[in-house]
C-alpha cells in the first residue's frame, strides 16, 4: 500500500505518501539545484529533467553536452538534493534535431536517460537551411526512424496537439510502442487519448497510450486566455477545456508540472519555474480537501503511474509526510496560477532513510540525490497490461 | 478471369480488359462531358468525380449544390458518355468544410456518393473567420467526427502527406475504418502505407490501408522538379521518389489519374485535364511492353482493386479492347508528361453490351453513362480480408 500511514494523534491529520515523481521539467545547468530544492519542498523526490539554455529548450543531441551537463550537476559543488533523471529531447523547432546524425546521437544517449521526449510544440523558427543537400529530414520521417531505434525499456513522451499528436500515436501503433502524451491542455486531445485507450480495450494487442496534465493548468480557470498561453503555451486550452479535463480526470494517468515560466514576462528568467514547483502538491491537496480528488488518485497520478510509465524503481525508505489540514496563503511573489488559499502542505521529506526537508527547510548536510535510469527490462508489457 | 480474351489472329496482339475505373478526377460542371469522353477514349468506363468551380476544388458541402451538379450532368443535353460516381469532398483549405454544420451535410450527401474524399493538400487560404464564436472547428476534430459518422459501406479516401497522412490513418485505426491514401507522390508516404499493411498482417483486426499513385507521376522523371510541382502539387515527390515508387510498385494498390492541370500555366483552364486522361492507359501499356509492368498487375490496379476499394459493382458486358503492339506519338498539344513514344492503344470500348468508342472516336448515338453508387453492404470486411 503506497499510503504508508495516517497519523491521527495530532490535531491535524497527517498522511505519509511515497516520494513523488515529477516526470519532466525544463531546467538549466545554472539553476538545477534551485529546482531540485523546490521540487523537494513540493514533495517530489524524483524529477525528470529536460535541459535547456537561456535560449530555451536545447535538444541534448550530442553525447558531449549530456555528459557535460550531468557532470556539472553531479560535481561536488552542485550535487542535487533530489533524484534526477535526464531526457533525450527531440525538439521539432530545433534544426539540430533534424540533422542526419541526430537519430544516432539520441539513440547513443539513451542509456543515460529515462526516456525520449518529443516536443512538437516549438515550431521551427528557421526553415531548414539545407534541404537542397537533403541533410535535414522531415520531422515525421525522423520520428519514424527514432521509433524504430529507441530502446524498448525507455519511455517515449510526446508533447503535441491535434493531428500532430495523432500522427505520433500512429507511429506508436505501427511500431508497437507505448506513447505517453505529456502536458495536455485540450479536451480534444484528452478525448483522443481516451478513445485510444478504449480501442485498446477491444484490441489488447495495440500499444498502451497514457497522458498527463499540468496540475497548475487545472487551476488556471481564473486566468485570462492570454495569461494561460503565456504560461502553458501558444495552443493552451480554454476554460471549457479545463472544465472538460476535470470531468474526465479519471482518464488522466499522471500529473506533471512542466514548463511554467511566464513567457510574456519582461525578465522571464529560467529560474522562475523554481518558484512554482513547491505549490503543486499543496494545490492538489486543496482539491482533496474540497472533495474534487481522492488521496488515492493523487498518489496514483504522482507516484504509481509515473513509476510504471517511466519504468523506474522507486527509492526505498523514501516518503513525504503531508499535513492535510493546515491552511495558508502563498506569498505575493508566487506565480499567478498559485494564488488561491491553500489547504495542506509538506511537513517532512525522507530520502533513502534520511530526513532531508522539514517544514520547507532543507536540513540535510549534503545533497544526496542520485541519477535515475529506466530498468533494463522493457516497459511493462503492452501485451498483458490493459491499463496502468 | 478479368482478362476476357487475347486475340492472336491479327498481326498485332489484342487484349480485352474489363472496363477500367479511374477513381477520382476533378471536374467542373461545364466540362464533365469532355472529361467523360476523354476517359472513355482512355479505356475508363467508370470515373469518380470531385466537383470544382473555376476557383478550384469546391467542397460539395451542401445537398443543393450536389443535386444541382448531378442534375446538370444528367439532364437531357449533358448526359455523360461513361459511368460517373460522385465524391463528397472535405477540403481542409475550404472554410465551408469546417463550419459547424459541414459534417451533417457531408453525411446527408453520402447516399448520393461513392465515398468521402479528404483533401489536406490545399492549405487554408484564410484563417478561420470566426474562432471567437467557436463555429469553425479544427480540421482534425472535424475529421474525427466525420470518421464516426460516415456510413460504413462507402470509402474514405485521403490526400495528404507525412504526419497529416499518419493522423488520418490513426483515425482509421481508432474507428476501425479502412482508409485509402490517394495520389501519393513520396516514397516516405508509400513506406508508411507499406508498414501499415505489414502491421495489419500481424494484427488482422486493424483496418485495411490501401493507396494509389497517379500513373503520370510515375513517368514524370523527365520533368524538372518545378514542372512536377506545377502538375502534381506543392509537395510532389522528386526523381528519387519516382524511382522508389517504381521499386515498390507491388505495394501500390491502384493507379488513379487525379488532378493533372498545369497550375503554373497562364491560361490554366479546368479543361486542360481532359487532354491527359486518354494517355494514361497507353503509357501504362508502354510500360507493359517494356517489361516494367504485367498486364495482370495493370488490371488489378485499374479494375479489380478499385472495384473492391470503392465497393461498387462493375457493369456487365463492359470491356475495353487494347492493341498491345501499335506504336504512336502523342500530339504536340498533349501535356508534357505524355510526350514519350507510346506502344499500345485503346481499340474499342463496350458499355453494357453497346460499342461506344472505336479507335478514339465516340460512335454511340446517345450518352449512356449511369450513376455509380457504393453497394449497400459494407466495404469488404476488415476482419476477414488481409489484402485486396
Ligand atoms: Zn516506422
Ligand atoms: Zn506569470
Ligand atoms: Zn528553471
Ligand atoms: Zn492505476
Ligand atoms: Zn473519433
Ligand atoms: Zn504543363
Ligand atoms: Zn476538367
Ligand atoms: Zn489483388
């Protein structure tokens, strides 16, 4: 039972949850420590990282940059406070991702990663510079090749919408590979996932299709659409989509706090995302208090399902104690999607038997995070498991 | 045996083929007679028509326009010389196709059609004018709805490339509907079809996926790429694609002469396509003479497979006699893709027992074409048939 203990001896109810998993956040080399600490404050003991520079996402398309990145993070002076996994990133907007050798490089990176993250939401800013020489392949042809070569024990995530999402799901069906659609914000897209799952219930030989939503998007109904697109991307869903996703939340496999920077803000530094991570769990606990979410569902979406989908082993003796009843207000400096009065907070985080965080304060002397990798056996067989 | 007779008594070998089927050509109300006659001269006794105006393709998105169109064609003074079937057209570039009521109208049209033709190659020329009111849906959402409502006894064709093609194939997989990819010009796209067929061989419960190529595209290797895009569309394949498609011709289910107008020509009238139709079969017969194609394969791709895919009944006593040995040159006025010296020509066309064309000349007193519709029983079961 993942819910370890409910302590009823204090006036406030306390629940001990397993160490939570945030599957994919963007992080820069300079700020990874801050994000790791904010993650820990938010109850996340495992974080998937897709690297970026000040210019935005950077596809980890060469081994040197990945190794450099990992070395920097795990060098003595920058050891992270939570467990980190790394994504290999295929970004459609990055010409590097479409160079002839990109697939080779991504596949070489695979052993150092928790999976392949395909981001189709960043359109190409420049036209391919070398179509004449034929050295830049179409995005779809490159993805097809990637699907045939990406190792079967590591996840494939896709961030896309509409027909682009469907085209990647079709590659999954053709190559018999599970696909996880990440950071959905549109009811249309969720319904495509739901229908894919329904079709698989009839045809169990089809590969598994799963999805996540950003919990902050679920609470963004008080924002204007312009504010939503600034925080959740150009094709962010509307209030109607938010309502629709809440109504279909049982079909959402996971929560994942993705890129929550304010792209419209003047001094939008990469680090702004760090300021949001610690509010995700309290906001979901508030939904639990309001009866909109069960604590079992919360654990499924932030632990059980992510662990299965990423094919990772949870750390032993790792847990998060949360106070379900404490009420509090976020500081003025918090991102605008985290403004509601909250009920519930993280009391204590234990990482491999050591208490590392108490009441929002890091108490461990040294950062003891480790690198997370997918298990060597393939992702849970598509043939036998009908749902995660 | 569809090859009725080989007559060896004359010095030239003569073969009698069944009346051939050209699945989808664009045609305007004003010129349909000319196209029907040219089709007959080319050995086609059945032609699928997608209607258009001088402005280009027009989606038959209202019942009145379809009825008006059909009435005009079959009124006493404009009866066609070959059998005609009509397509309901969903054109992504047409805002009308994305209006809220478009799906209802297309489904209402279905009983008068041979199928639904989804054209994603014509990009929207104008942004949706009414997104604020929500009355223009995304192309993909509209297609999804169409797939769920289009009657199962009528074909679904799609003209698309790359990820857009894959997204429609995924809708087919989700809705358990066969999809036919029409007018492929890229090896990438053909390979996507081939892999879809291979996957279905492993998973027979998946729906059937078929495709056609324009025979003229197969012979366009002497054109420049600029000429090819003028005649076969902005995303027309290259010489390498032509070679690749020839090498994989066994995976191409049908030949279909589609839209072969010269879009770059100054006075590109709609009727220019009529001048090409009669050269398609002779060019393919030349490939037979050259040993690049068997006569059985030709009949499969121009008769047997189209009849099954369209779910239509061939007319009785309908045949085309061709001379396999006659050599000739096309006139200077012919489209540039029909310039090669040819070997083989149509001698006689018989429609329902009546000789209607002899040595290129219409001899029937009255036009005796009828309207073709899909059979009432669903398209050949996806469950039982592994290939067409
Ligand atoms: Zn493939
Ligand atoms: Zn903001
Ligand atoms: Zn950051
Ligand atoms: Zn579960
Ligand atoms: Zn559907
Ligand atoms: Zn021309
Ligand atoms: Zn015409
Ligand atoms: Zn066959």
